[in-house]
């Protein structure tokens, strides 16, 4: 049996999504900027996708900007706000557990003369709202805090942070904005941008059963963004370049499916995730859940296995047909320990012994049972190895 439990890295494209996008890879191949009938058909499809994504977020269609994915959405949000409002301030606030797309962009902005405050998190991965408030100054133009963490699934108190930002605005900082990276929460949690009180939100298609290479940035009406790309006038001058019509159609259909399944889908996935954890903890011993066990998305479980090298366990499970992850796919190949788990206060050994299991709407109970048995058997074998055998296994994994 093949079992895919790495859905936080990417998801399978839904059959309904494939069906929706196929015509735009064949007969309906027009450029959405062309004035003839081929182009107008493509344009209509793009605008339908925009309405579908907007509906998922309770946004207006005009507030949706199509991009290539979450990384570009984060870049456009952070750099766009920074460039548009740099005359009024050069201070940005974020957290120590953000996705590399946010952290790397902040580092680049620092090299360009901006000042960034990286707030710590608690042992469960939550940022302190009071610390966000204390960090805001008259020079602050942007607060960027992810909605759900990509490694642990911990959900940040975005609505409360939005209240802090609104209070600062009311006291005179009219150029202060709030961005959230919702790549891991979109489709898993109800998201209402009006209720949350945010200005910008990033999402990515391949996390919600659309293809890779398409995403969106919600930009609240009235928010000014500086341009980071130059060329045409697509997406209201915010993202020049020929629209990815098939990708946008796919993202729209995936958003529509997520809206339709919001009532029962996430609850079913949460039940399976909890069952996975309960079985592994009961049958394996020396296992702990990383991150907040209550405030998290329903599909992610990050577990530390005492006395085990996570890479060794990952490879052993892969040989048995089970796909999991040691953390963010964007950090694959890095020799550094997870910055997220390190920020939670885990020791280097605990970080190295951690794996992320992430489920989807297509995950079954049978697959979970198979995976749990494989984890139990593999752990027993790895833990029974002599120190020399364990060192040799770790060395082989490092070479791979």
C-alpha cells in the first residue's frame, strides 16, 4: 500500500479540478487580454475563478490578485506594502516561526534599509498579542503573522492581533497594515477576511487540491501596494504577465470545493489526525506532539520520537510506501534544524527526531492504520539497533 501523508507539502489535484481546467489546456487556449472571442472566453473564466476564490474568503472579487503561489503572494504583500509606505515608516513586525517566504523577504528588506522585529513564540508556538502591541511604533507599517504554521499547524490569534492593529491605527498610525500567510489554513479553517480584520492574505492552490503554480493574494480595498514586477497591466497593475488561465480556473474550482466541504470535510480529517496521534502515542512510547494541541489546523500532526533520528525514520517509512516529512518542503536539503521547532524550545535531538504527518480529504482510516503499524514496527527496529548500527544508518541517510 502507498500512503501519502505529506499534504502540507502538496496535495493531489482533485478530479473535479482536473475536469474544470482541461478545456483551457486544449480548445479554450486564448489569452485573457485578447479582445477576440478566444480571449474573452479566457477572460470570463479568469473572472469566474476570481469570484470563486473571493467567495471562499468572504472578499470582493476585485480584492483578489492572482499570482504563482504562496511565495509570490508573500513577497508581493511584504515588499508591496514596504515600497508603497516607506516614506511613512520602515519598521516591520513578524514572528520567528514564519514560512521562509516571509522570513527571507524580511531579511532582504533589512538589507534595503528596513527594520524588522522578529517576535518569539511560546512553547506551543503561539505569539503573544501583548508583545505585538508593544512592538508597534509610529514607524511600523506592517505586521505579518501567519495564520497557521506549516510545520506544527498552530493557529495564531490573528483576529486579536487585528484588534491591536486597528487600535494603533485609531491612535494615528494610518499606514499600519496586517498581513497573514494563510497557505496552510485555507480550506482547512473557515476564513472570513472581514471578520478577521486583515488587510492582506496569501494562499496557494497546490495546498487545496489545485495544481502547483497558482495562488492568490487578498488585498483589502483601499490598500496601496508598490509594484515589484514590471511589464503589462494585468491584475490591476499589481501582477503583470499573461494570466495562467488553466491554473486560475483550477484554483477557483478548488476554492469552490473547499467551500462546499467546509461543514464536514475538516471535521473528518481532524478525527483521523487525532486517531493517528492516539494510536502512535499508545503503541510506540516516547512520543510527544509538538505545537499547540488545541489551536491548530485539523490535518497536521508534528511528532517527536525519543531516541530516533527523524531522517532515518522518514527513509525507512518511505521504503514501506509511506510519505511523511521532517518539516517544511521549502527547507528540504537544509542541514540546519527546523527554525520552527527550535523556536518552540525543543532541543536539537528533539528537533532531529521529529516528523510531520499531514492528512487530506482523501486520507482513509485504512491508510492511517497501515501507517501506524509501520511506524510502530520501524521504531521498534530502529530502537533495537546497537549504537554503531544506528550511527551507520544515520550516516547512510545523510549521504542520501
